[in-house]
C-alpha cells in the first residue's frame, strides 16, 4: 500500500528493446559463420530471429500488459475490491473502489507491479484537453486525465489520434467527457478514503 509508484521498469524496457536485437544479431552471426553455403539452416538463422523480434515488438508487450491487467482484476476481485470505475488505455489501467476509497494501477512499461493504494494519496486530478493552435486552427490530438500521487504525475489518455481534430469534434468531446468522469470518480474516492 505504501510502496512508491514506479511507472517504468527500466530493466523491462531495455530487455524489450535489446533482447530481440541480440536474438537477431545472434541468428545472423550463426547463419553467417556456420551456414555460408546456404540451405535450410541459413534460412532459419536469417529469417526466424527477425520474424520473432518483429512479432515481439508488435504484440509481445501489449499481450503482457493485457494479461497483467486481467491478473490484477482477478486479484482485486479476490480481495473484495469493488471495481466501480475502470479505465484502460494503452499506457495504464486505473480502477477505483469508491466504497473503500482505493485505486488500483497497472502501467504498460511496468506490467509486473500492481499498485493498490488509498485514494487519499492523490494530490490532485485534472483534465488535459490538449488544445493547441489559435482561431480556426485550434484543435487537439490527445485528451487525457491526469492525477498526481506522491509527486508522480500519471497521464491516462481518453482519446489519441495521429491528426488534429477541432475542439468541437465528437471525438474530442467524448474524450473530454470520459476524462471528466474519471477525474470526478478520483475526487470522490479521495473524499471517501480513510
């Protein structure tokens, strides 16, 4: 309950990047030194590691994160944690028990740690509509709610896009609405926290 929040496990981050690269290098090295003349061994050494690295980079981390979220949900259910509101984005999952005034957190870059903490540790919570530009160019490509726990700022996106949308767009307004709901829920949990 009192352990500090760590959004990124740097060992996991580095392993996610470099272990597939080392696997590719090892496969290419073995293929070059032991299978000069080609054949099935060369094909396996030159193709399998890059394909495995590509699959890991595309799906491995996301699959690990999704499984971690499911595992945390099961653990919370076993503890009697009532999940009144849960929001999951690509970078973090936040679940709130309004009755107990607690929240649970899982982060994409630290999927092995599950945090359950009293909501009274939330210092503040707010919405960021991501608005930028002026006049008719005013728009956003990301809407999120943010909250600060023990000095650590946590951002959870409610809408992201690779293009800028006008502020009166349904996408932006829906993202803002979701963020408003989560900020309100976090504030309620903080008030009810022991």
